[in-house]
C-alpha cells in the first residue's frame, strides 16, 4: 500500500537524497517536503502524511521539538530524527518521545529498515 512521507530538512540536498532513496525503495509512495519546523507543522495541519523523516539540526526548533509537536497532532505516526550528532543524549531523547534515531548521512539500508518497521506499525494499526 502506498504511503506518504514527510521529509523535513533545511538542506535541499538532504531532502533530495532522502527523496531519491524513497523512490528507489518505495516508488509508489508520495512525499511532501518542508525546510523547517514551522513549514512542517503548517503542512501537517493541512495535509495528511503517514511517516516522517526529520532533520535534528535546523534553524528555529530542532527535530526533537518538531517530533514532539507532530506526535501531539498524530500520536501513532512513525517518526525518525536524522542527525550526524549521535550523542547519547540526543539518541535517548529521540527514543523518549517515540522517535527512531538515524545517522546522517542517511543511507538507503537504514532508511529501508526504518520504513519497513513504519509499514509494519501502520498496517498493525489498521488491523
């Protein structure tokens, strides 16, 4: 079943890379993109999405703050916070709020594992 992925990253190159990997892994999925937390929240209130991939380091609110806000709107949404900063504090905070932590640069294998788990969760929620 095709799903919709929200990609949030202030780097256009990172968004393009995630989109390319998504197209390889799940060519029937669609995506929406945002360059920052404010834009993502605005999109989330207007457009339904199933899964989200959030950059940690962005101007304004970081990806963990955004993840908490998105989960408040859509509590069962599978979310991943992506960062090159893999300090235990950040990884732990991501898990505490219910998000998966993925290392940057994001590789197709890590994205695939996250998306497969997201699909499993989404399908279980529908059952």
